[in-house]
């Protein structure tokens, strides 16, 4: 069988591992106002031919961000004009943002948060913390990725009887700010002299998974900054699964794809990926100790509550959870004025099924479950400059203090 030339070129690019560049790639915001527009956007997502969707077009009344290669700009603009879609240019040159995301020179003394780190650097730092704080801190390898990288879980515990907080981050490879924020928060829990932070550290047991998609993260560092999924080859050209669509609770119930080439590919079956199983096995072992399931994502400035699948019923205690989210967003805005929205995932963001958070709640009925979508609103998107790591982390930790204080006030758990 003869393979078309374009397919051969794509295969060679995958095999060579050369760094992908995004010179003059543009990102457009597109408002989807009717069914015809939605169908067109969904067709483009299923058969992208160079386009990349930063949000999956799953419903009318939403906006999607579409990254368009330079040779497709004219075609894309013409299509949007013919479909009478409202379009605005958000980024003119994605590569310029990639080039300026990190500082020109990194400080060499120790681990810090002025720059983004590799998986190996984060693990080395964590192992050093365990040596220093071994009386309250431990680390466990809970599994390996498809490419053989370790997935580590960190436990911080002052008292075995404390309520547990489960925190996972970097499930989507390109969302570097999530693991950066997670490691900063861990450092604060260990070193801060702020009484409110000390209370968080001493009154809760923290189960922290800084990087649950290590292959994807590595690929974003070495090859393609905008990569989202895992790295298992599900077809000759299309690699990886969106882990946050792969969990076995209402799997493929809206906002997910069965096309391996799309960003929201849910996998050939529920929990198909070894990386998904790593989280499930570890969480299942400690589920009775967990009172709060927390997942970190970017971007959009949102606190998202279950459930995300289509036609989802809100949880019985949704009113309480909205009070917690309101307290959290109010506290978050106090330091830098950053404004977050909060609410049910399908209402304030879009329909999405098979997520970690929905699985933890729907399967094990954890007392509280929520997801954060960090900075920003789209000026940088996934490519948040490293200079914003610490401000983002500070305001998120402020919000967690308020979130948990409101949960205590509502008698969700005693401390």
C-alpha cells in the first residue's frame, strides 16, 4: 500500500523528535452561537489538517480558542466569515510567547520558582525534601508511565488521624503552571511561618501527585510545547489519550472524542491508560482517608464543581460547595485582584466527561471535589510566563485557606 506523501512527512516528524515551532501561528477566539457553527467546528476538530483546538467544541453558547497555522489563516478567516461566526484574534505569534515564557537566564542556586522545571528536577527536589523532613514527609512511587517514567506521590502528615486532601496536577502536559504551583504550595506547607498555612499543614494530611502525566510533560519540554495528552501510540500517527476523559465514570458521556487524533480522545475504553490506572490504584488504596479531591489545571480562572458530563445532576450538597467556592474566589482576588468564576463544570466551562474529579466523587462519594483552572483569561493561555508562577501560587493558596475554612464552618469535617 502506498502511503500519501503528507502522511510520510508526519511520520518522519514524529520519529525524528525535532522540536516543533509555532512561528506565526495565530490563536483565534470563536463564538459558537448555533448548531451549524458547532457542527463546522466539530468537523474541524475531528479532521484538523493543521488546526489545534484549545477547548473542545461541545455545545452552542461557548467560545473556543483555535490555533491556526500561517498557511491556513486565510482559509480559516474565510470559513468564519461564511458561517457568520464572531471571531477575535487572541495571539498573533504563538512562538513569540513560547520564546519569552521562561527567563533568559536561570538562577543556578537551588530549586526555585522563577522558572519552570523538568520532571527530573522536581523529583530531585522532592527527594531532598524527604531527607530533610522525613519525620512528616514521605514519597512513594505509585507506578510508571508508558515510557517507563516514575509517578511519585508525596505524603505530608503531622497526625495520622487528620482529614486527607488529595491533590493531582499536570494531568495535561502543557499546563506547566499546575506542577509549578503544586511544588510551591508543598514548600509553603513545610516552611511557611504564616499561622494559616501552618494550620493547613498540621491539620490535614496531604497526598500530592505533582506530575501524573510524566511522558507528556517530558514531550512538551523536548519536542512540542503545546502537547496535551499521554504518549501511547493509538494509531500510526496519533499518540496519547486525554487522561481527564479516560476515567470510568460516565466515560464518553459528552465533551470527549473517540478519534485518536483529537485533543480530547477518551481512549479505546475506560481506564485504558497505565497513567490513569496509577491514579486509580493509589486513590483506591487511601480513599477512606480522603475528604477533599483537588485537581489543578489551566487556564481560564475558574473553580469547577462536579459534575461535568451532559445532563448531569448537581450533587445534593451543591449549595454548600458553592459557598466554599465563593469564599475561595473572594480570598483569591484579595492579593492581586485576580477574578475567578465558580460553579458547575458544564455551566461555567463546558461539558466534559470521564474526569478524575467526577470519578472520585461518583465512585467513592468523597466529601468535597473541585478543580481549579489557573491564570489567565487567554492572553497567554497555556504559555503563562514564569514570572507569574509565584503570584499564581500565592493567590491559589490564599483561596485554599478560605475554601477549607468554609468547609469547616459547614461541618464537612472536624479538625
